[in-house]
C-alpha cells in the first residue's frame, strides 16, 4: 500500500467523523486539529484507518504526526 492510498483512507474517515468536510480538497499538509478534530476525533480517525488497513499499530506512534501526510507516512513505515 502506498502513502497516497493510506492518505485516501485517512481522508475518507475524516469525512465520516468531521461534519462539513464532504467537498473539501484535502492536502498532505492538512492538520486534523486545524480541520476541527479534537483528541477523541483524531483517535477515532486513526483507529478507523488502522482497522480499514487491518493494521495493529500502537497509537503512541502516531502522536508526533503534525499533519495527514506525516500520519500516512508513519502508518506506511509501520505497515
């Protein structure tokens, strides 16, 4: 799986969790926090993404991600 494919899964789940994101053009540099996701939302998006990808990666590894691109890269490296 590529970073782009992981990014697309993250975006799909972000749209499910955060209202008003349906038509948004997401970028790798977008921050979940800046999009309005609180800590529970971010955890839910990450857990849903890992579930969709059938991965079991501790959430602590995702804490340093500053944006969606970094998150996708971390998941890609740990997959």
